[in-house]
């Protein structure tokens, strides 16, 4: 597995929604894997800078604990997380990137990364359709970054049903019935939702790890990992 590098580069915002373009190349001058990935994505001219940092910080934390297995990126957006999971651990044979509607630029992201790392070619399959239609297995690593509201719960439920390893970076907890959480009277309602998710994973026989990615990238930075 490649050694994770610190990705916080001085002098620019990691939370910016500004698109990475060739004019952004000077922000990533180093020879680290992160900088090389960033420069490749500048050529794609379609990805918000924030999305790069979110996917990178999530992928490197997940790979510290979960090695190998097929990667299944649910609610994948551009599919960047799926590609990074393979780059950080080449022992995974393949990845599937699934979303109900894939952005047209997802193909550009795949093209620039495969051009820079030919070993990725043919190993990431993009699927447009319902997330529930993709079969999961116990050897899979299921990941999802900012699946909105109750969609995070659906990802967790599917992973638990398959006894697969799972990692989610939740967002929009207010859309996930936050008011129904009994701890919402003590905790911030969004935190109460995520605590309940961790408890449900434990009750399902999962070892749970509660982590964070840097808040400078996103305030929705709680990363929940579980393994049966």
C-alpha cells in the first residue's frame, strides 16, 4: 500500500468549490502521490477542489484499516473515491462506482487517472442505476462519501446485510429523521444521528471506528468505519 502523505498544501483553501483546471497546477508541485493525482485531475477540468480533498482524506483513512477486497463506491458522483482506493492499495482487484445518475464528466476523471496510472485501466466499472441493484459480497469494501441524508443509512444497511466492510462520510443528517433520535435532547441533532448509526453497527456485530477528516475541508467530517 502506498504511504499516505499529508495533503494540506499551504496557500489555498482545501474547502474551495472552485474547479481544478490547468491554472491550478502550480498548487501541486510535489512528487507525492496526492500531488500527482491532483495534477492529473487538473487536466480533467471538471472536479471541485473540495471533492479531491474529501475523497483523498477518506480513502487514506479507510485503507489504513481495510486492505484488499472489491471496492464498491455507492452514491459515487465522479467515482474518484473508487479510483483512489485502488491507487492506495493495489491488492484490490477491481472497483465498482455506482450512482443513480452519473455526471458526464465522470468519464473524464477516469480517463486522466488511467492515463497517469495504466494499471487502473479496466478495473473501475461505472454503473448508473439504483444502488440496491448492485449485489454485494462479504469480501467487499463498501464506501460512500456524503451520501445525502437517509441514503447513508441505506448504504450501511446494505453493507451489514452482506457482512461487508463499510465506511461512510455522512452529510445532511437533518434529512435522516434527526428529530426521532432519543439523544437529540443532549447532543447536536446531526451528531445524534451519527451516534445512532455507530450503535446500530455495533449491535449488528461490527467493530466500529469513529474518525474525522480535517474540518478545514468540510464541516461534515465524521467518518464511520465498520467491519464484521
